[in-house]
C-alpha cells in the first residue's frame, strides 16, 4: 500500500515539473534569437540556400535540444522526488524498528526506570534514589552509569539519563543551593534541602562527564543511645562516651570517608548537657545537635572578584568571641588544625573529625597539619600542644559486612618523647568482639 501511494505521488510531481518546463521553453521560443543553449547554437550563412538549410537545421536542433532537456530535467526531478520519498519511508521504517528494539530491550531489562515518569519531580529520575531510605550515597560517573551505596556496598542502578536531563537536574539543584559552577570554579560543595551533601566536579577537571556525589545522612540526628541500639558500639563504650562528654573532654573522631564520623560527632554533640552553648563550624552545614543553645556557621567561597572568602580559620577566631561552652569543628583538613589546638588549650572544650586510618594515625596527622600554617610553626611546639589538647580519639570504620561501628578508642596521655605521643588503647574491635585494656 505504501509503495502504491509513493508511485502516485512521484507521477503527480513528474507531471507538474514537465508542465513548468514546457512553459519555460515556450517563453524561450518567443525570443528573437537563441544563443548558448546546451553549448550554444550559432548560425552564420553567406547565401540563401545555406541560410534555409541552416535555419531548418537550427530549428531541428533547437527542437531536439528542447526535447532532450525536457526529458533530462523530468528524469532528474523524478529521481529527486523518488529519493526523497524513499529516504522518508526508510527513516520511518528505521524509527519504527528502533522503537521496537528499544521496547524489547526495556522489557528484557525488567526494572529499567522510565525517566519521563519523574519529569516534574524536583530531582528528576534521581528522586526515587533520594527517597530510598536504604541508599546511603549516590554517585554519578556518567549519565548512563549511576551508582548507589547500600549497607556499605556499592551497586550499579538501572537509572539511565541523557546528558541534557542530568544537566537540567544539576542546574535546578545548584539554583536551590545558591551555588555556581563554571570553568573558573569547577567544584561545588553544597547542602541539599534534605540535609544531604552534594559535591560536583565538571570537565575539564574530569575527563568527559560531570562527576557527582550526593551523600545522604541516614543516621544524622541520632543520639548515642540510638547508635548503641544500632550496634555501632557496646554498652561499655556508650557509658564511656557519655561520661567523657559530661566531663568536658576534648574528643577527636577519626575514620575514612563514609565511615560515620559526622554521625557520631553529631550524637556526641547532642549529649552535651542542657545549659551549655555550642558553636559549630563546617564547610557545609551537616551537624544538627539536639541542644537548645547552638549557633551553626559555615565557610564561604570567594566571589567572582576574588573577595569575601570566609575560611574555617577565620570562623574559629570569631567563634571564640561568641561565648562558646563547646567548640565543634565538622572536619579539620589543613592549617585550621593549629587554630583548633590553640582554642582547645585556652580552656574551651571541643570536638572535631579527621580523616585517618587509625587512632594513632589521627594523632600523627594532627601533629603534621599545623605545620601548613607557616614556616615559624615547629614540631617542638606542636607535639606538646597536641598531647595536652586531645583526650580521646574515637576511630570508626566499616567492617567486612558493610556495618559501621567504632573500631578503636584511644586515650591520649599527656606524655611524649621527642615527637612520639603516648597513647593507650581502651577498646579495640577484634574478631567480632571488643577487647579492652590493651596498652599501645
């Protein structure tokens, strides 16, 4: 049926083109002379007989040229129309076959997500991942490779986006966060409305696609008692932590990324007795201690003009003027560790987190980071300062089954030799049980 319709259309177009060509040739025939038609015909004669012969020859040639031109043009137009109709039919057939193959692939994939279903959702096709209470973190390597972490283990999802869809979702999120990202500022670290932490890196820093991480805090806001119920630590550790907070000890929480440092720090801060004033300092708001008197501050990046930056070092100095009973630093990474140590040695108890492989490595790192503050800072000054400032180091991690728990608690003694600070293990997680009282 489709072939019959195509033939009728081609015949109709051929007739129209032939009619137009006939009209054009009739107009040409009314001209006084015809010069240069398909190579040109010029007539020159010196006698009447030759003139007549040449005129007859010219007329015949002109008619033949017209006829040949008409046939050639008609064939060309017909071929063009046929090719166009064929291409259109081929494209339509290809699209139909592609749609059929896609439907079959989607059917075979079973659980593939229809991204169009979430077109009006705030986070588009990422919405169900953010709403899933079992998902701890989402990271996107490319629009077609979106991973999640469940119970400490990574999984490849069945969510597939286009680059345009992913770009639209991220633009909407950045607008909500009030942050910008461009070639001059290729990184973004922000907080989503639900408290999740967002980090974005764009090309040309990444090889090809945007690298996106959304870290959800499923246990954020929990108390030490809640973490005990979740088997993060045992009863003895619970009592030790509660007592240490009440006694205004300086606590350092160490661990790897996604080990639960911020969750534990938030629970420790929530154990602060009512009546004390807490000041929290973070790069991005994450902590929400369950206390009535709390002031939260976060850093700020420089503007497009390169001014207006507010660093953690600046916030620590300002916090000391705000009558804090406790000073809590979300994470220490660089030279701000020096300002924290000075504050803790000025009579203000505090807490902080740090990335480290063990409790002892956390103290060693804390002895090293202050050296970034300037050449005038020496190890001879830092070692006794760290030994006097930190009381307990609580190291957290993820075991082989993906369960987060406290792996080690060390007491920092106020004794040192050269650059070695004396530490004592209070609890160590070994072979599915806590072992206490082991010296180090």
